[in-house]
């Protein structure tokens, strides 16, 4: 089978069960899925790029066809560099649609050879976002149904460090 590489770019600050659901779906469609942590907006993130990559690597260890990487610049350029045929993005409740459509069309102009494939998560994760998880954790809520145990532990550790 010829190789069909997909890039799944994002902040993953931190990764949630929604992201992981999408990675698994993409890995069923492509021969290789590169989960690519963007290095562009580090300052506004809770976790460093390395911390986010470590979490993703730990959680997806042993998953076939999945690679964790990071990139600087435009996803379309990174996709070209990696010889990818597609960019994977997620569509949750309707709020994502307009934003994702805009960046998909922009990426199409930047690199006409690459298509954006939007995937829908399982219904349970339709309203889940990294931002929501961070907000609930900061307010002391239970996030164990939204993120894997490794992320729960790392979030609690980060909050303790921020307090001291
Ligand atoms: P970005 O800063 O690029 O939006 P995110 O890590 O927030 O980075 O999201 C990366 C991609 O994953 C986006 O396309 C987003 O819509 C998708 N995504 C995030 N959470 C979910 C979820 N719960 N279900 C489906 N897609 C999701």
C-alpha cells in the first residue's frame, strides 16, 4: 500500500480524550499520522511544547502508525515538508465549523496538493476542549472523564507549582 501521511496539527495544551479519539480515527484512514504540536503560541499555553509532546508520546506509546512531533510556522508548509496528503482537524459542536472552514480554505490556497480532513469525535467528546479542562481543574473539579490519568497528574502538578 502506498504511504498516505496525515498531519494533525494543534496546540494540545493539554491533550484530551477528544484529541485522542481523533488520532485513533485518523490512524484508521492513513498509513501514518503525525500529531504535530505547534511551536507558535507557546507563551499563551499552560504546558511547554516538550511537556505536551511528552504527554502525547506517553499516552500513544505503542499505537500503530502514530508519531508525535512539533513544528514551527504554517501547518501547510510542514505538511509539504513531511510529504503529507492531508491535514486532520476536528469538528465539535457547530462553533468549530466557521473557524475550521476558514483555515481549511486558506491552507488549500497555501498548498493546493493537501486536503483538510475534518473528523467528528465520539458524541461524548463533542463539547470537550483543552480550555474547558484547564478551567475545571483550576476550580478544583474532577477532570478524570475528560483526560487520561497522566494528564490529570501533570495538570495537578502544574497547578501546585503555579500556586507556590
Ligand atoms: P488549536 O489551537 O489548533 O485549535 P487544539 O489543540 O485546541 O489546537 O485543537 C486541535 C484540533 O483538534 C482542532 O481542529 C480542534 O477542533 C480539534 N479538537 C480539539 N478538541 C476536540 C474534541 N473534543 N473533539 C474533536 N476535535 C477536537
